[in-house]
């Protein structure tokens, strides 16, 4: 019989405590996984960008998406579309690296559209225009069936995007 236990946090809410691999896929209980990002961390925008870049560079776009998600949920309303769009870019890269070509391409394009309104401002030094171009190019490659290495395909958030 399969293990049907439900993981719960201190407040009794369901939380999946299974270990995960570098792309966020659940592993069997007891397996050695990649350390998860804590949820609900409030960071400054600069800390968010630096932490997410570190995770992207390490080939962990799923974990970078969680950092962006924290900023999206805790940041000011005027920046939520920026952080949500960046989270979508990271999770798009995650899906593409997992082999989900259709979902990866869609999320990359959705993320690019989500951040487009910030291109002129370059908030926190984020190269919005470069990231949008990176996302469109990667989406096209993914749709053509190209395999994606999450580390090799990781974008630069500031300066010139990869």
C-alpha cells in the first residue's frame, strides 16, 4: 500500500515535506534532495535579485521562482506584476528544463509580457528588455524541441541578459 500520509505544518495546514531535486520535482521520502527555499521571506528588492540570480546560476530556477514569489506576495502593489513576471520566467525555465516544452514556452512568454511595462524604468537594475528578449528566444528554441540545461540557459537579471 502506498504511503498516504499528509505532511502538516505547525498550524495543521497541509505542506509537502518530501525532498525535492534541483528542478523542484518531489523525490521519495528519505531521499537526499536539494535544500528548499524557505517560504514567506521578506527581502529587499536588491536581496531578492541577488538571491534569485545565485539560484539561477546554480541551475535552480524552481528555487529562484520561490524567491520571486515571496517578493510578489510581500512587495508593493505597484511592483507585483514585475515580481510575478520574473517568477513566471523562472518557472518557465523550470518547465522547459523538465521537458515540458509547451508549458515552459507559454510561461516564458507570459513572464516576458508581464514584465514588459517595466522596460523603460529598469527597476533595481533589472534588464527587463534583455530578459524579455531572452524569454522569447528561449521559448522559440523550446518549441522547436531543443533540450534546455537550466544552468546554461539561465539569464542575467541585471546588465545584459544572456
